[in-house]
C-alpha cells in the first residue's frame, strides 16, 4: 500500500507518473490524499490494473482493503481545529 499526500507541485506526477509506476510494480492499494480539499482517492489493483474505488471525505470512514480490520475515520484525519 502506498499513500501519497498531494501538494500543488506534485499533482501531475502523483496522478499520472507514479500511478502508472505503482500499477506496473503491483502495488495493491494506492491512496491519494488531498489535504486542501480534505479528500482521499482510493485505487485498488485488480487483474494488474487499478480500479477507482471513489473519493472519500471527512464524513466517511474507510477501510484499508489489504487490512480490512483497519478502518480510518477521515473526520479525525482532517480535523482542522487541531484536537
């Protein structure tokens, strides 16, 4: 599993170049975290190609597919008041 945190200078590289490299390398799960928009884009490797699973926001709790017992409450991740 790879989790990339996007920055304005790396969006193209993370969305295209790294995406293709990770897919070719067989990385089973690839998350793109957008801290500005407080969203996580999830891709899962299925039959050697990534399948888009959706974009999740602070209102969502998501499971790590390769570790299904691990869930993340995105409200806690993106909580902007620092608590």
